[in-house]
C-alpha cells in the first residue's frame, strides 16, 4: 500500500474541535474482536500498514493519528501530553461504539497504552466497589518496542536536544536529512528504504508538524513523573500482556527486556531476531504478525 492510498482510505472525526485522522478495517458480516493499534513518536498510524491487511483477517481494526501527528490537526497551542492522547483514544472508542478491545502499541503509543491500562485498573477498583461501568473494556495489550520504564529508556541525542531549553530551536531546524540519519540509527540490520524515509518525513512535516517535536517529546518527563502510576499498573494488572521486542533497538531493546523480567518474573516476552531494532512492524512485519497471533490466539476471553 502506498501512503497516498492509506491517506485516501481514512476518515476524520472531531476531538475538541480538531480534526483527527483515523483508519479502520471492519467486516460487518463477521463478529470479530476489535484491535486498536497505537503508533509512536514521531510518526503516525501508517507505521502499521505492513501488518494491516493480514491482521484484518482476524480482527476488526482501528487506528488513528494522534493529535499533532500524521494527517491529524497539529495545533500549536495544544497541551500535548499522554493524558490528552489517552483522552483522545477513549473519545475515539466511544465515537466508534467500542465496548471491548485489544491493544497493539509501539513506542510513544506504549506510554499511551500504559495510561489506558492505569485507567482500566482504576475503573476495575471502582467497579468492584460500586458495580459496573460503561467504559470500553481492555481485553489484552501487546507492547512493541517502547519506554515501559523510564529508568531503562536510552534517548537519542536529538531527543535530548529536543527536551532541552533549546528544543524549540531544534524543532525549527529539523530536516529530512537529519531525520533520516537519526531514524535509521534505531533500526536494526534492515534499514528503512529511501521511499520509507520519504513517507515518514511527509507525515512528520504535514501541516508543519516537525515544529512541534519539542512539545511532543515532553512524554519523556511524563514517564518519570508518572512512573508509580504507569509501571504500577503494568506490574499489578491481571490482563493478558505480551512484550514483542526487537532486541537490537538502542533505545528500548534487550536491556529493557531484561529489566522487565526482573520486575515481572511471570512476564510474557517474545524476542524477535537479533537483527531487529526499534521498529519491528516495519523491519519484519511477518515476524510481528506471527508473534502477535501466537499470543492472542492462546487467550481465553470471557
């Protein structure tokens, strides 16, 4: 699928008067479970296009470009935060009438999923005390490479610069050449092609989104501030979880996996080939599909 075709196949919905791009693949003739795919920084839902069609054979799929990303609106004065992106996800699920759903998330989307998980755990506690609630119900979560733990996150130089006091200047002077260099460095052996770089950069600079990078990167600080909430929910939840990890990732690869094993000894982890880095769904989509289906097809959902 080409990026232009992906764009044309999508739709928009309103979130606080902003237009949010989303894509879906539903088969109304079959009762399939719903899978929500949540993308990472600095890209967009296009990240999942290589696994989209095959996953749609088993699931009704939903994904969106978070506010400030991809084809969605990119307001300069919006309070970009994980909390707001989680609000967006929940509003989207209500908009689509979703009651139960699985999550497959990557990078920045991993942190958004952790907030959704924390809210789910909060609601479960309230539900136990006060009865049922009508909020969408998470069935399982699959994490691709992402910063589950702030103490194991190894940011790249450009990320450190973006979150520094001169971050706003760095954003203004981001170019495709600089992006291509830093982006390729987090991949494993299978580096992104020139066309892939072009597509990713087109998504980033769409509506001048690159100038917001210093605002998006605030999630690095949020991870530290909210560690008790987000890591706490991860460690205490009874929901089925799996970590599908590209170990060659310099940001959240094998070192993060080892830390996860120490904190959650019963954790479900699928390590991909040693050659796979930070974008496993782009680098080896077949391996990600195989790993995800091997996890979800063992679940017993009431």
